[in-house]
C-alpha cells in the first residue's frame, strides 16, 4: 500500500515540475496560465496523499479554479499584450 | 519518504517560480510565476507536518477522541496553509488589477518600458 | 546574458539554503507539545470533530479575523483601482449571447452549486471543509451565472450588504464570547453538545457560516468587478 502511495507521489511530483517548466518558459500565455492551474490541481491531489483533506479542498476550489478565472478575465481585456516581447533572450 | 519528496518538490517549485519572476518581461507571466511559487510554499509547509503511518486530524467513527494524540498528524501546518492559500488569491487578484491599470496607461505589458522609478 | 547569469547565481544560493533544510529534516515520531494539546483537548473543550476547524475558529481565531480583514481590504482596493464610469450601453451589443446549453445548464447547476457551498460551510466542524471552501464554491456558482449572461449586472448593493453584515456579526460574536465565555472568539457561550452532531461545538457553525458568506461575497465582488472592466 505504501509503495503505491510512494509511486503516486513520484508521478505527481514529476508532472508538477514539468507543468511548472511549461508555465514559466512556454511560448503562449494561455497555455502558461493553464499549466499553472494544472500545478495547483496536482498539488491538491498531493495534499490528499499527505493526509490534509481541508487544505486539498481549499487549494482545488481557490487555487485551481478562481485564480485561473481571474487570469483569463484580465487576459481577455488585454488582447494585444501578447505581441510584446515576452521572453528575454 | 513521501514527505521528503513533497518537500523537495515544494522547494523546486519555489525556485522555478523565482526563475520565472527574474527572467520574464511580460507582467502577466511574472504573476503566473508568483502563483507557482505560492503553490510551492504551501506544499513545503504541509509536508513538514506529515507523519508516516498516521491519518488526517478529524475525529469520526474510526478514530475516537481518546487515541487522538497517537493517530493524528500535526494539525497546525494545515491551519496555517489554509490562511496562506486564501490570502495568496487576494494578492494575485490585486496584482492583476494593477497589471490591467498599467496596460491602460501605457498600452504595454513589458516591464522594461516602465522607467519612471529608475534613477 | 549577465542578467540571466546573476539570476541563476541567486537561485543556486537559495537552492543551497533549501538543501541544508532538506537534509536536516526528519519526520517526527511523536506529536510535538502544541499539536498534542490541540489533539487531546479539542474534543472535550471545543466539541468540534474537525481539529483543524477548532484551531482556525477558536484557538487561533484572531488569525482568522486578520485573514478576513486582508481579504476585505484586497476586494475593496480592487474595486477602487478598477473604478470606471458607467459602463457604456453599447458594450452589450458587441457580445455574442451565450448558447442555449450554457444558459439552461447554468439555471440548473447554479442553485445546486450554491447549495453545495452552503452544505460545506454548515458542516465545517464535522467533516473536512469550512467557511473558506464553502465561500469559494459559492463564488464559483456566481461565476457560472456571470459567464452565462455577461450583460447581466449583479446587484452590488446586495452583495456588499451581505458582506458587511457578515463581518459585523462575526466581530459581534467575538465580543459576546468576551463577555459571556472565556475570551474573545471563545465559542462556549452556546452549549457544546455531543461530538458529531450538527448542532454542537458551541458557536462554531455560526462563525463558519458568517465566514463562508463573507468570503463568498468578497470573491463574487472581485469577479464581478473584473468582468465589468472594458476591453482595451
């Protein structure tokens, strides 16, 4: 049982790191925002494995839901911000 | 073992978030990187309170009140992280409002263009 | 190039600090003193089955009051920063009306989502959940209504009234605890009841319901204010 949990933890951690890389250095801004939401969602599952159901619920509702919506509201109002140079070098 | 992995992932997420803040020039990308660093901090704090072999701190039919101290993990980091998550979404909303206002003034989201505070 | 190099150097330094923290960490075998006190005494003193709720609402209730204040401040400042004139009437004609599926689906789903949010914060002292989670779920229901009908204006006065009244009653409950029970935000001025019943844990259901309403109203205000800005 605990090897299953350890294997799940390893998979979740690797997926979180890959999603974080995509969010920080991806080319397109909507994909970066969705990748940040994915990091929040995977962190919420990891909180459940760490025996914290309260924190998991809060992170899923607030971190993965409301923050992504806030980003997309503002992104929708700032349509031409993408044309600027978004990555240095 | 699980808490080691979770804590290491939390620290790595903090580092990735800082890297994103330091090297990006688009303001919205910097705010996304702050969000990732926030998730990393919360993960690292919750991983401190985990004890292997024990369960979540909720009294129900399986865990009576008598043996609570020997079957529960530390409930204090969870209370702290709950507060931290809610406040981080408030701060993110405020950062986004300021980004919107900056774009309204200058029509640009490139932080190198805002040079009024430079010497 | 130099900027990249300096950034990487800074990250390596912070990473070295984190590595020393990670190497020196070992999971505890026994609960430390504070956690043991909370685990042993929360059932007898507070009467709440969810120990994290007991910590947030009563043992560290002042932190929760500070957090609610920070949220209130951020929602207010958001409204101040984004203050526009009256939204132009021609704005509505440029939006595509939402499809039939979204409109009908939101009419069916939004009451259920709000009901789930109310359930989560009313049962905060028995099961995982509480005021903040329930408030976020209620705000998601409001968001669904906002997405389905973007032209519809929310009655800001109603939401602001709910938020202000919830905040005032929360502080009033704290003061009642000061006069009738052990201290500020002590929940024992109502009977503690038996462990696991819905009406138990003193004033914690009341406190969490007020926090849930306040947080839900604040998040809804944030979303409504952001959606009423103009496209630039």
